[in-house]
């Protein structure tokens, strides 16, 4: 993964999990995370779309977790944050027809990348937001 | 992983595995892979350092696999190609002391990244270069 969308989304979700009794604004989150507010708003939109966060409009509105932290697994946050983008980049080069390896390298690499993605997602499925919150003192 | 060092290294190793009866030059590899020769030479140096490739100097010299493809696992290629660089970037931001999540986010993210790296490496340990060569027609 090239950027930090996943790790910042984790921090957003943890910050909301630490304050379930109040509504947060994206600006307040940006202040606590010391991160650009536009970037935070974009990630929050993805998390709302994924139904991990509920958004309440109007004066006094804001966002909060849509579910208990025990019912949110990290795989869901990963998907919301990264969309379809995969962890590993593979090179796409024109094929050298005379070379049997060159002719099949695309399929071989796709299979490796799929395997890495699957094992990553299996790991993230086994962890909940609550598991992370246990470490917050 | 930001770049394509791993996938290009896989193609280098597969190309050598398809031609175990001859010595290759980095220039010949660059031509088949249609990739920059300097980049190939850099990756080849890492693969030689990792003892996955043997290099023979002088006229008529070149490189070949150091071992049978059944005895080379993808985890070794991954390590040679990427060094210590991890798959996922995490954000490093100054801590907001008043926020308990902000104070521990570094440790929490490190643990997630370690888990993803471990599951990736477990997957790559279970695959050999020979497993990939079976797909070459």
C-alpha cells in the first residue's frame, strides 16, 4: 500500500471508539490527528459509506461509530480505506514472445499478489477494533 | 510495497530457472524483461548477495541460479528484493498528549504491520520457485 489511508483510518476509528458518548467533527479529528482536514473528510466519507461510522448532519451534528467496536473487524476498515487497491504493485511490461517466462509472468504475479492479499485479509479478519482499544491506557 | 522490486526479481529468477544450462548477462535479462539494465543489475546484486544467484566473472561469464528451483522459496526472493522495507506505510505524526489513542497509535500500528508482514512471509515460505515454473508452458 503506497499511502497511509489504512493507518489513518485505524486512528480515526480508534479515536471515535474512545469517545462513544459524543459526536466528533472531521475538523476536531484532524486537530487530534494533526492531519490535513480534507484528507480526514475523505476517509470519513469512505467509512460512512462502509457503514462503519454514522454521520449526523446539522448544528450539533457529527460522526460516531455505527457499531460496537467488538463488531468491527480490521478487514472492514482496510476495505473501506483502500477500496480495490492492492498492497503490492506488479510491473506491467510488454511481452517478449520468444520467452516462455515473459509470456506467463502476468498470470504468475497476479496469483502471488492474490495470495498475499488473501493472507493479509485473513489476518485482518481475526482482529477487531476492540482488540486495538485494549491497548489504550 | 511501493515499487516493483519483488515482482521484477521473481521474473529474473524464473528466467534463469528456465535456462539453467546457460549463463545470462544482466544486459540479456534487461532485454528479455524490457526493463532498464541498471535496475536489473541492482536487483541481480541483491540476489547474488542472498546466495540465490551465482555470478561468474570474466569473458564468457554471467549469472545462473545458485540452487535448484525446488530449494528456493519466494520468501527468500522477497527478502533479497525488498531488504528491510515493509509492505505497508504507516503515518508518523506528532502525538497529541491529551488523547490516549494518539499516545499509543504508533505501537498499535507497528503491531498490525508486523502481523501483515508475518502472514505475507508465511504465504511466501510455502511457495518455491519451482511451483511458479510449473505454470510456464
